[in-house]
C-alpha cells in the first residue's frame, strides 16, 4: 500500500508482519474526523481501536445513559464527589467543543461508526478513567491532593471564555490531560499515571487487537509513547491495580474524633466550668459550617437543616458524613426528573448550570456539606484543645 494515501497524522508500525496505523487525532478537530475516515477507507482494517474505556464509550454512545442514572444509588455508594469531578471534566471539554463547533470525541465516534459499518472488530483501548484518577489520587500526599483539587477547581471555572492559544494547546490532549497538564509538569508522579501508564495500556490493547491490519484512533499526544511501548509486553493487571490504601488516613480518621470525645469528657470529669460550652462549640462549629456548605450549594432549607443536625454526630464517625444525609434529603424533596437528567449535558456547560440543575445540585449539596463539616470539626477540635491547655 502507498502510505502517501494516508493522512499526515497517521504513523505506520510493522510488527510480526502485521500493520498498525496510529491515527494521531486532536479531540476537538473536524480534520481529525476526516483523517479517521480516510484511514479506514484506505486501509480496510480488521480491527479499529479507539482511545475510550467502556464507561466513556457508554457516555458517548448511549443517549439513555443520563436517564438511567440512579441518584440515590450514587449517594449510597459514596460516589457523589467522583461523579461531580467527572461532570466537571466533561463541562470543561464541552466548552472547548462549543467554541470550535465540534462535538468533543467526534473522531472517536467516527471510529466506532466505521467499525459498525465495515464489520471491523471494535477495541476499547483505554484504561478506565476511574482507575486512572484513583491511581493518581492514591499516589499523592495530603498537600499535593489539596493543590490538585484547587488546580482542578480553578481550571474548570476560572473563565467562560477560552482564548485560541489555550484551545490550540488543548487540542492535543484528552479531558483529564487538559485539566491536569500544568500540574503534571510540576509533579512527575501524576504524569506517570496520567500519561505514561496509559501509553503502555493503550499499546498493549492495540498490540493484542485481532487481525493483520489495525487502525488505532488515539490522541496525538499518545502517538510517540505508544510507538515506544508497543513492542514490549505490559500486563494489564499491573496497570489496573489500585495501590493499597495508606493506614495513616484511617488512623487519623479515628484518632481525631476519639481525641475530641476525650477532651469533652475530660472537661466534665475535671469539673471545668467551660465543659458545657465546649459541647456548644463542637455542635455549632460542625453544624453551622455544614449548613453553610449546603446553603452555598443552594440546597433546600430542609437539606440545610439536616446538614446542621447531622454534622455533630457524623463528624464523630469517619465512616459517616453529613453530606450523605443532606444530599439524600435534597434528592427526596427535589427528586431529579427524567428531563433533568436529559438536560445534564447542557447544564454542565456553564457554572450557573451546575448550581441550578437538580442532579448536580444534589451532588453539590453532598460535597459542600462534607467540606463544611470537615472544616467545622477542625475548628472545633483546635478551639477546644486550646481551651484545655
């Protein structure tokens, strides 16, 4: 075959008599959609691999996905913050696509469509986005986690207007990379889980694809890494394994509530006149800040009240959280409708939409209540501890 027929974005690799064609795409580019189509029409591949995991594939192709979401199940499984983060990432990239008039992931959808049309085997080649995020999270220390969250929030909501220079830089990255690119430069361990490991994962999946000719639709930023890694064997189990949880957060999670209880009881046993006021400090600090968190999410008054009532109790147990209570109350009072779920892709395209859509409102009430409760507990413990000295 004459490779001159192929787009310039295609890199051809030969392995054991097999031909692998890496189509380096920009995730918000009309040209990339055409490059995918031209490559498949020229090559007639046996398999088409796309840089998607099953969950992202479902989000792109299943128009009913939002309607099938069970908000109560999400809260009970403690996935509110994770879903909120994923929605925020989608919002960021959606804004770029709207500015360019291109649906984010259009080149992946073209690969999927062509696989169905031609009968080629479709390979979902990327690692699950939740595994990637969890591997990043567990390999960060406490302060780096704080910096990461601050960076994510700033990058997601700092502006509604994105200049063309920024967009050109983001064209070569996927959603997670786009948000975390600057952070990854400062923290090499993030780059490893975000980019290097995924290069290995993508390379292994593409290498294992069936057939003599394979077309792989991947972000342009992954082409070099895949080319380096594809001749090596990378066990997928090692790349999907989550690092063991550190015992330190668990010890802290139990020791601080125990310390607070000890300080409160000690005050009464000692006959300290301020013992009762210490209880007031604990109740008011945790309850008030939790309620303020729910109010900041524009939660229903009963959700705000439930946050205030629940916080003093839930902050004493690391496996409980006031946000779960206020979130369930918010969902019960203002249960999201099918229309709310269907409107979710449009709502998350703006900062205002995050605060007005009933689905994201439940998630925000949950997250901000928990944040307020944590701050309130820290304030109460420090205040009561200082009074005991």
